[in-house]
């Protein structure tokens, strides 16, 4: 018997064959999520054929081929039933053992081709001795056979002879120009397009929006082309599908059915939780028998002597007493007169109370019809039609411990370092204020938009906020001045002594910062800028390329989630235009600020230097080229207390101006761990700078990103012609998809779930003196200034949706790129070893963060609101999430929405 397992580790060959001149190679074929296959597939439906990586056919110049093997004729090894949401037929995981006849000179298998001959149905190929994870559609629909390369990784110049032509052909298919016309779900098309699908001009001028990208007026990153037809009256705009869930996304980029349904369910639950009014039926307290009031009353009075009306009267007295507001012990607003009406803050607190929801308010339902997908609203209505829902909500972190800490100046400043948008603060460069302790939060760019924005119930300033850091080692930021500007020369400067105007001015600063966070820090600087990198990776890097393998986990579900965002949140008249004060000009503002974006400044150390939040650290020597022992110096600094006690030592490129800057303190450790892992991984394949220069796929990949994906930004790009520049680019990209996105996304409910802390729009300018005469006027003005209740409730529901990790989330350091793809020869042991070190570094960072969060003097890590900073806590030891079926047994509203963990990819 001849064994090939020692060569490729994947398939076995044996001498049990019909033809003594041929060998038999055995392989295990696994199919998943395909009910058709387990019920209807015929014996000749799926054909598999191997290609040799060693020897080529002189005619085709491809590897020698095996004989065909038919899946249904293979020996069935195993069936596992499991359910898929919204499917009546349970799918099965089916394993088959296939046998391939090959000639004696075949050599080692390097690739295989799958031909689905069924005329209607696709199937999901889970594995063929290694993880494949891809849909295979009928050849009658695609006109192409699917090629899969076995698990070896090669730079282009080191590709085995039998795979060279196959590698080129596969990339050419993905790069080929596509014919006009609407694309099918089975198409594997990766191409670029401008943002010409945000507006809906066919629906009237109010829904017309400019095309973003492809012009100097509206520069923007490119998005995935979808092939949807153009609008009838304006061929420069793309029309959308009938449903926002039916747009084109390449098959392998689509999130699973289970995850998509989970996102829908989360949205439905959030809308019911916050937009559903209390039931008009008797309160749950009245309907439970015996209840507390009834039992207390019956203790003193005979049961027959008390009516339900008496019970409700007693309860109204208790409710009245509960609404009395004693002077606050938290330094926040107080009211001593119990006869006054409930203030706006108590109204908002009521949004989170336990309640029974019977149906949506008609006016809210009408407004939702214009904002959320029809499928979502129908599911809300259907859910409530079945039965009344008893719901409750977790309090946002900002008010969970201290109800009014958010209103304090120190907390206002702290959130610029540890809140949901800690990336805008910078050192003040005004000549009169140049000092290492003076900082500015600058939103003055808004001034040129105010003429268009203000009106229709929106009142916005362009703000600048000056803050001073205390001289202690754990410096807190104290705001000392706020500049409010309108178009022209109308500028107003306020200081803390200008009460209550100072408090109103802080609302306007928070509103400015919230819009910047949503449109720039979150959407533009993570979701939008990464999309062209994904498209270029699929088009220019073979799946055999080691960098494709390195990046692939960090691109999971991003193209699909971005398409959903454009259809639901960013579209004309959509959710963000409704909630943000920037309204219909939201994406124009995002486009305008894209002019400031530079890839070379997205590296965390470079970003800190650019903002003046760090200084260059002086080094004795500069290391360039591959780093063979990057951890050697660090390991010598670790305390010899056992691996479980080791801390992650960082020899950072920069020195922080503020040591107690939680986002940066944790972030620079995460950045260093990623950089170390990327360096060690690349060392396996690149041995010098020439290897990088001669990598034609990497050069084409980088060129396409610059010239097509980010065509409108000419500045900020460097050449990838050295090992160091390659590592820097890859580290930056992985940092954006993991650490940066985690920092600006998953704290949204914790901070923005309380609308007064992060108001998305304001309806009042600063009041005139005659408007504020008594304390009650302040509460009345705040109520009139904040968004209406529907907008606040919808904003909370959206923050709830965006802040939740999904059940199939994969976290940074949790799963190696090789988890289900063992590498051959010495690569496996090297890469697995280095990945374990990466995971070990992240676990050490977890210990560092825990220790820092215990330090009482580091006030910015907790603040008066008592929120521990854990947005960059890796949580690599997080247990396997609940399955969709298991999750259904729990109440989602009781889940901790403030979970930690850095997602591998931008998947929400």
C-alpha cells in the first residue's frame, strides 16, 4: 500500500484498486445546512475530482486530474440532525467517504473541483479533510465548476507547478468584468461601486441624496457593487430590491441564517422593550392575587370590606410617594416640591421599567412604518398579537450605579477618554493655550453645515470645548470653556460659572460628539473604510496566499452588515437621518470628513502622535526587516511568578501624555500584541524585503486598494516594499476591524442608552434670560430641548441592538486561522505556537486591565458613574455562546448588554 498522508496530511492512497496501474486516494466529504441534499440528491448530482500539485498535464498546464468521484455513491459515514430557523425540514450534517482513482505519477493532491449537476439546489460544503465553508451552486446557474485548494499556503512564486495555472484562473474569474443586468444569489462577484444607493429619487425630491464617491465634491470609500438596476429617471442612481434583506451579497460573505434571524429578533425585542406602551389592562400588580397591597390591607380590614377600587386607591398613594423626589445625594437635579409634575429625567427612567406591552401606539407604529423594514415591524406586531409581553430593560451603565453622575463636569471630561467616542480629543494647539495639560474637543467643522441643518425642529451649534488635565498622575479632564458658534460671526463663550447655561452648552457638545461618533468614528472609520480592503482581498489574493488566510477571520460578515446598514440606517429618511441632528445631510458630513482620513494615521501610535496625545519614545536603535525574536526582550522583563501571574510588558513606540487614558492604555497593549502576532506569522513566509517586493499578489492588492477602493484619497499611502511596511499595514487593518471597532461600538448602550448623556439632536438653542426664572423652568426647558419621546425610545432601541454581541461571535485570540485548517510540514507547529503566544499575551492583557480597574487612583477607569472600562478587555476565555435554540429558552432582555470581548471582525 502507498501512503500519501505523510506528504500532504490530508488524503490517503492505498493499493486496493481495480486497475493495478492506478492508485486509490480516499477523502472525507462533509455537507451541512442543505436539506435538499439529504432528501433529494441523486447518485450523479455531485462530482468531485482531484488535481495534482506536483505534475502537470502538458495540454492544460494544470495538475494531473483524478477520475471522477460521485458523492452519493461514496460511503456515508455519519448523519447529524440539527434545525435551521424558518425551515420546516431539518437539515443534516452528512459525511461521505470518497475514493479517487489516480495514475501512479499523480503525486500529492493540491486542489479539487466540485461540480453540482443538480438543476435547482445548492449545498454548503463544510469540509473535505479541511474546513471549506462555502456554498456550491448548480453549474447550470454559475457556468463554473468550483475549485478548492487544499490547505497549503504559498506565496505566488512558491506555488507548486501543478497549481500555478489553477491559481491564476481562479483569480481571473473573480476579477473578470461582469455583464450588465441584475446578479443572482449564486454569483461570486466582487467589484467596486460608489454610494449611489442611499437615496430614492423615484419617491420624490425629499428622498434624493447625492452620490458619494467618484467626485471631488463628495469623496468616499467604495462599496460592494450589487448589480441592482438603475433608477428609471436617473441612471446614475441604483434602485434597491423590494426588501432590504434581498440585496446581493456574495454567497461566502453572507451571515448565517441563524445570525440574521438573531439580529432580527434582537431588533424586534428592542422595539417592543422600549417603544411598546404599558398595557391598558389592569396592572400586573393588580392582577396578581393575592398581591402585596391586598395582603397588607386584609391584615387590618376584613377581606369582604375592601374592593378593587380601594386597592387601586392605596396603590395610587404608594405611587405618589414613590414619585416624590428628595434632594439628590448624587449632586444632580433635585426638586423639593412634591406638587410639581414629574420631570423629564423621571419620564426617561420610566422607559426602562418593567411593564406589560399589549400593542404599539398607533402614532408610533405609523412613524416606525417609515423607518424600519416591513419584515421587522410585521414581526413586532405579530409577536404582540400572540400575547401581551412582560418586558424589562437593563439600565445603561451611565445611570446604573449613580443616577446623576453623567451631569457632572468631571464625568463629561472622562467620557472623552473612556466613553464611546474616545478618539476625537486632542491636545490644544492654539498659541495662547499650548500646554501638555490643555486639550480640545473640536467640532467647529459643523459651522459650514449649520445653515442647511438648522430648522425643522433642530437647533445646533458648532462647538469647541477646552479642557484642562489635573497635574496628578491620574489626570482627570475638567472642562473650563465651551465655544458655541453659528454661521457667520455669532459666537458665544461659556464657562462653568455661567449656570444653568453651562449645563445646556454641555448638551450641545454631547450632541455634536454623538453625531461625529455615529457618522465618522464608527461608520466611516471602521465599517466604510474596511469594505474596499475586503473586496480587494477576495479579488487579488488567492485563498492559498498566507495573507488572505491571516485576514479572513477579520472580514467575517462585514460586507453583509454594511449592506444592511446602508439599507436601514444610512438611507434617505432612514433611522440615522431621523435620530441625528444632521438629518438629511448626515452622509454629506461623513463624506466631508473623509477628506481628513489617511490610512497611515490609522495605526494607533500614529493616531496618538497626530492628536498630540503621545510623544515619540526615543530608542537606541531602530529594528527593520523580519523580527526573529520579537518577544525575547519582553520575556526578560516578566516577573518569574508562573505563567498565570505574568503581565504583558509593552515596549511602545510612543509615550502617553495622559497615563490614565483607558482607551489608549488598553489599546496600545492590544495593538502591540497584534503587531507581534502579525510579525511572527509573516516571518514564516517572508524572509527578507525582496520576498515582499516580489509578491505580485500583494503588490496588486495594495495598488487596487489605493487606486480603486480608496480612489478619492490620494494622501496617506505608503509603498509596501519592505517587511516592516507589510506588517504595519496588516496590523493597522486588524486593529481597525477588532480593537478600534470594539471601542467605538459596544459601549453605545452603556453611554448612549441614556439620551440626556448622548442626545442625538436638540430642539432648542440656549435660552434667553427671561426664559429661566425659577428651577422649574430649567426642567421645562430641558424637556423642550431634548428629542421627543419617540425619538429617544427609538435611539435607545438602536443602541441596544448595536451593543449586543451575537451568539456566533468569534473574539480576538479565540480561534486560530488554522483551527480547522492544519498546515503541512513545519508551518503548523510554528504558526500554532505563535498563535498560542498571541492568545497568551491577550490573557496577560486581561490581567493588566483587571489590575488597572482595581486601582482607586485611576479615576478615568471608573469615574463617578462607577463604570469599569472593559471595552478593550479581550475576554479570550469567553465560553462558547449559546446556540440559537438554547438562547430562545432565556429572556434576552435579562442578558448583560455590557459584555466585554473584542470581536474579530466588524460584524454588527
